C-alpha cells in the first residue's frame, strides 16, 4: 500500500480512521442487540421473542433506505448529506439512553435503523477517499467491506463489560460516545465535494415506499419467522403476501420509467443475476459463523465473556483477509479468490460439524479463523465484479446495484440466519425423538443415571418420588442438549456441503467458459 502523489499520508490515515469510526458506530448499533438478546430481555422485562422485535424494527427501514439516500446525496450535495446524517445518528444514539421499556425501545430501534443508513454510506465514502484512484477498487473497497464485518465480533468482545456498567444503557452509552467522536471527525475532515446532479423524480415518491414496504416486511418475516414459527403465526403469511405485492407493483412501475429508481431489465440480465447469486451464496454460507457457532455455545451455556478469545481470533482473521484482498485484488481474479474462499469456508464448517457437548471456543479457533478469512476473500471480488458491470452502464445504475447489494447482504444475511435456525430446530426435534425412544426406566443404565442425577437434590428433597422426578427432568435436559448439538453438527455439515457445491459450480463454469473460448479461437 504505497502513497501516490496528491494523497497526503496524514489525510490517508485520518480518512481510514474516520471510516473505521463510522462503521464501528453503525455496526455496534446493529449488533449489540443481537449479541445480547437474553440480557436485554431481562433489562426490559420482555421475553426473548419480544426482544427479537427490536432487531426486526431496526432492519425494517434499514434494508432499503440506502437506495433513496444515494439519490438524495447526489442531488443535495455531499457536505449537507454528511452533516445531517451524522447529526441524526448522534441524536438517535442518545435517545437510547432514555429508554425504560420495550415499547419505547421499539420506536427508538426503528429510528436507529433509519439513522444508520447514511452512516454506512459515509463509511464507504471515507474509506474510498483515503486512496488514490488506482487503489479505490482494491484497497479502498477491500478495507471498507472488512470494516462491515468487524462490528459483530467487536460487539461480542465489549458487551460483557458494558452490560456490567448498566445493561441496556451501558451498551448504548458506548454507541453514543463513538457516534460523538465520529461526528467530530466528520466535521474536522470534510469529504471532497461532488457535483450536484438532479437524481430525484416525482415517481420516486411512489416507487420507493412500495420497495421499502416490501423489503421491510420481508426483513421482519426473516427475523421473526423462526421464533414465532413459519406455519403457526398467521401474520407471517399476510406479511409475505403484502411484500410480494408491493415489490411486484413497484417493478411494474419501474419497468416503464425513463429514469427508474430500479432498472428492472438490467437487474434481470444474466450478468447481474450471476453476481446476485454469488453474493447470496456468500451470505448463506457465512451464516455458519454469524448464527451457528455462537448459537451452539449459547446452547451449551456459554456467554460472550467465555468466547472473547474466539471473537478476537475472528477479528484478526477478518482483518488478515481484508489486507490480503487489498494487496492482490484486481479485475479478473474473482474466480481464484472465490475458489480459495469457498475452500476455507468448506473446511472450517466441516471441522465444526464434529462438535460435542464438551466443545469449547478454544477448539474452534482454526475453523472459525478459516471461515472469517474466507469470508473476506469472497465479498470484495464479488462486489468489484458487480461495480465494474454497473460503472459500464453509467452512474444512474448505481441505485439499482445498491438494491442488489442490500437484497443479497442485508436481507440475505437475515435469510441465512432464518434458514440456519429453522434447520437446527427441525433437526433437533428429529434427534430428540431418536434419542428419547431408547430411554426407558426399565433399562438399568437409564435407571442408574436418573438416580445419580436425582442424587444432587437428595439433601433438600426427602421424598424419593420427587427426587426421581428431578432426575428424570435433568436427564431430559441433557437429551435435549445432545440433540441440539447433533442438530448444529448437521447444519455445519450442510453449510460445508453448500460451499462444496458452490465450488463445484464455479469450477464447472470456468471449464465451460474455457471450452467456449477455445471453440471461438478455433473458429476464427
């Protein structure tokens, strides 16, 4: 990473630091709830399912707003966009400190989802600002996307200490502080102005609400579906139907516009569908890390403070992957990057697929490091390919590509977590049935185990029947725990198989492309 003329080293470092601050502020706001659902539910006097509505309220506006803000930024100017965006985020961050119950928290989390959208845009812009033109799509893109992944492990690392300081308010006191520091940095270090361009059109006021409603309802369903269960809650089907209707109506409007918010014909072209499929597969296979490993540890009774060392390993591996991408990324190398990334994720998920109830974070250092490293090798090349296709069409196609990115990454991440969690639930029921069918009290080994477990209550319970009942209850809990571990192993192996299938598809695609090139060369 060498300095080129025109980019002072002090400004380069300042822009990278400001970008990291902006991403940290935005990422902590998004991940602190997801990483501490149990503790926050106690602080707010809510159940776990009720607390998950906080995640849904945040994601509902967040998954689509960046599309509109891209047009707003280009029309009204970067400086005004920056000042208003950071001020709004600071104000909403401070609102968290006055929340005392679940209903107020839901309102504030919805506002936080709105306020976080400009922060992610600013994080990208400041990272790109740090590098000369020749390195914006290598170092700039790689480090910006690396920052997007760091907030999840960072939130788990710092959460235990913040919870000790003041539960919910302790968490968001940190976010408010980081937001204020980022605000000072943004005012001290203005971005290079961009020319104003008329981007907003009257029909955007019709199309965007439809897209936002469709994406928002889909996000809510993806967050809450596995908790309320897909076929049990009637509102889930209603939301899915309304989501499909809104998106379909928006597409019908957009396809006939001269200056569309979303260019439907371009979005359905083979090249963009291929990029979207790659990005979606990436999010699905990475659900092993975001939802799998730490879900397993939670089942085993481990909290964030017991897995801090693993989070540090993931953090360092992600940074290493981002730096590797920055050094080696160039157009045309995406296939090699994707192959190595899929190999890393496949190997890591396969290693995790042999966990037991005695598995601890220290035994997953290598596997989770491989997945984190592979994840950072996957996303920047895929994004570079998509951006190259977009820039060839012109700047008006940027909002359409942002829609692809948001759908595959924000909604794709929620889909991955929903599918992973639902798969684990179904497999846990299967394994529970298999384990319990052979557990009968007439078996001497089972009877001895029940007596041993019930013995723990012998000094407080004098009734043998009650002692025996407690022993049976403890045995049932152990069976459920073992079934859940087996279910997570099945999910890990399924992710490994999906990565292997994607790798086989990539190799086949490359072979077919080579055959076509050879045939064209012979014909010419």
